[in-house]
């Protein structure tokens, strides 16, 4: 049974929000029971009516902590057969759909209700990581390293479809659909992790199908601002994951997508709407990616539809980092400041989850960057770490900023970064990439030694040990020793 413990605790952790008669402690680890049977039983159990937010919060929290103690040593990954893995992933996906359905019953009237929602978000994220981990195990064995994966196409387990909808691939998208996705850069990982609940997504796109049946997306990108483009452009972007959501009122969703498409298209004839680094969804003079969706529904409903139902807030320890990013937050308003983070769309009960796609060849890189940014933000919040651009980085960012404003060279750089990005923001993204690559190299080195995919707790342990070792070198008062620090020269207390 040892080879099943890790997955068993993961799956078990997501059912403790259900009725008290099925809210239970972990089963006896010596109990001989097929894991598939256990998952099916727990899937049935979660369908029971949730009785209290306290059950939801405390139960999920308890099992989430249990989950976090598990390591990949508890899974004999090289002995798991593909069909067995596929069945687990499908059942896990079904479970997330049930959890999302249960969210329709939640109201945020008390502190315990908020704790329940936070526990649901943590559980949703962790269950998706179970699926990622299993897909990574399959990919680890693949001999054809040149296999191509196309966004929102293929079969399970890389492409999972809600049985309530008939979606074969991206050609079955409806006007008004919202695509939640994850880019491949460290900045994408940062966007996914900056809220008070970690998420796995960094971007939202609005699908619009015109009168001739042609599919488009309306999107806001840091580099170029707001643009409309044929759906194929989005498909070709090479994201690591995408999830399709559909609003309950299809006619309203279509009008919202159309209104935003026409607005963005009109501006593109003169000048793209600039990217909104402030993440202020109340002001549509500039737009960030989630604001594209928000503003579309606002226009179509004459201001009556306010999405998503639950918005993101931030932690005080990240205020200085968020301010450099351009977010309009201070130590005085961080408790009340909220924004529409891309991942928030997952937990709005008015949006159904239609399908989810992953690129198996990019899942490892995405997981590594998630863990790296989670740890970096943890160090910022609890150890007072700050990114520290050195002279060379400052010169590079200042030169780039000036060149972007030079007519001839500026045209060559316009798809790299926008004119409304400050030199401080440029420095931040450059240093974030530099530090991230150092930490990623360390993780990849350890994974090569272990000869297997690593669990989150294993990656966190490796990163903490690496930080402590490099910190001692950096802290040494002797200059030649300090210069040997690998990343503390750029990221330190």
C-alpha cells in the first residue's frame, strides 16, 4: 500500500468538506484496498450536502497539512501503468467539477465562510497538481521528446472535457467563452502566485465569434496592450495549460464578448489600449487581461454584472514588490484593496468549467516555476527578502527604456515591452528571471540526481537548503566570499 499513500492522502483531502457522516480521518494505512475504489467512494461522498463552513475549513485544512508531508518516495512512479494513471486523473478531474458545483451553495457571511473558500481554493490547486504530477510521470517515460501538443486539442488525460458539454477541440468554443491560461515566463508564475491564495494561471482571454462564424480573442498583454486576433493566434502561443469557462447566460456572454471586441478593435486602428499595471478593474482607460472580461460584462449589462463573485486580495508582506509591479496598493489599503486575478474565474459559480488542457512537455517547467515563486514570496513575506537590481541591470533597463522611445529602434522593441513600463518594472522582471533561473537550475540538478519527478514539499526543502547555504556565503563579511554568493547578490534581506 506504500506506493499509493501519497495519492491516497491527496484525494482524501478533498472530501472532508462534505456531510459529517462521510467526513472522516485518513483510513488505516495498512488497509488493503484498491486506490481506484477509494477514489470512487470518496467521489460519491463529496456529492453529499455540505453541512457547515467549519467542516469545510477545518477538514480540508487538516488533510491539506497531511498531504503536504507526503513525498514522491511514497509513489513507485516507475511502476504505475498508464491506464491506471489515466483513470486516476479522470476521476480527480470529475472530483474538481463536483467541488466547483458545491461552490454554488457557499455564501461569504462569516469569517468561517471565507476560511472555507480558502480551503476549497487550496484543495482545488492541490488536486490539479496531483493530475500534473501524474501527467509528468507519464511524460518522464516518453521516448519521443519531439512530440507536439496543440492547445485545446487531443485526448485525456492532457485534454479533459466536462461531460455536460460536447467539446472536441477549440473549434467548438462558443462566443463569450473565457479561456484561462498559463504562460511560460517567470512573470507569469509571479502573477499566478501574488494573491493571498496561490493559483496556477496568469492570463484570461475573451472569445468572440462574429456574424460570419470566425472566432477571435480579445486579450491584454503586458508587451503590446489590448489586441484582437484570430483564435489560431491564441492557440499558437504555446501556453502550458488552458481551461475553458462558460457563463450561465450565453446571450449575455456573447454581447459582452462582442462589446469588448469592438472596443479593442476600434482602438487598434490608432493605438492599442495600454496595459494596466495598476490592476484597477474599475477604470478601463487602461486594461489588464482579466479586466477585458470584467469590462465586457459591464458594458453588456449596463454595469449590473460584477464578476468574479470572489476577488483576490494581497498579503502585507508583498506590498513593496506589488508597488514596483505598478499595483495601486499601500500598507494602509492592503486589507481592502482587491482585484480580478485571472484564477478567480475558477471559483465564480456563474461560470461552468467546460474543459481543461495541459501541455505534458511543459508541465514540469510550470510546476518548477510555481514552486520557485511560492518560495520567493514566502521569503519576502517572512524573511524580508527583496529583489536588488545591480548596476549592470539598472544600466540595461535604463538603456532599454530610452531605446523604446527612439523612433527607429522603438519599432523593433515594441513587442518586447510597452512604453508605459517604468525602468523599475523592467529591472524587476530582469532580476526575477535571473534569480528564478538560478533556483531552477538547482532544482533540475537535484531531480537529475533523484531520477524521478519531485513533489512540492521536496522542491521546497531543496530551495530552503539552497537559500540557507547561499545566504551564509553572502553574509560573510569578506568581500571575495560575498562575491561567490550565487543569487543573494540579487535577492536578499
